[in-house]
C-alpha cells in the first residue's frame, strides 16, 4: 500500500492557466508525509488544499475509520493480555481514546457535518464504555480474589505485663 504514488498531469488541450490563492480558500490542507520523493518530469507537491466538500468528507471519514480500527486493535490486545499489568494497560487505552477524541475535535470539526460528529461521538462513547466496563470487571475479580484469600480467624488479643 505504501508504494502507491499519484501523478498530476496538466491537460494538453487547455490553453489557460488558473491561479488560486489557496490561503484565502476554505479547504482542507494536506502536507505529504514523505517529502523526499524525486520523480523525473514530475511536479513536487509541498502542500495540497482540497476544496470539494464531498471529497473532504470522504477523506476525513477514511482517516477517522483507520484510527478507530487502530484503537479497536489496541483495546483487543489489552483484553487478550490481562496477565501483565491490566490497570496500566487499561489506563493507556483510556488515554488513547481521549487523545483520539480531542484530536478529531481539533482537526476535523470544521469539515464535518452534524451527523458525522454525532456518529463519531457515539463510536467514541462505545469505546470508552467498553474499556470502563472491562476495568470494572477486572477490579471486581481482583477484589473477589482478595476476599477469598483472606482467612477469617478469631482474633484473640494477647496479654502482656
């Protein structure tokens, strides 16, 4: 997937040149991750501004869905690895969910519709509740193990002089 490259070709039939002041246009700005690609007879792109709202919506949905998949994978690995440090890993999962939530609000809120924001909030709430439910379940299991391991003996104080 990382070998996919895009090439922008100028139309040869068109004789006019269009200039845009992309700083003044309201669009979603993208900067390429790999800036060291040098292709022969190609244009190097430093920044790209997407203006088409439907394309912005699709691009943002794709990014959000990939990040949600990564979060779900992280949470599933935490569920599978309860042995080492369940409390620390659950706190890490909650921190990652909260970080994702803040990142989505800060980056993409201006480009998302109300329905998309509501759907994203529902997904994030589901992830948070799942992690919290798992934390409560582990806490109850540890508490029950602690209660079962305690032996209730009659305590008799010793008298000393």
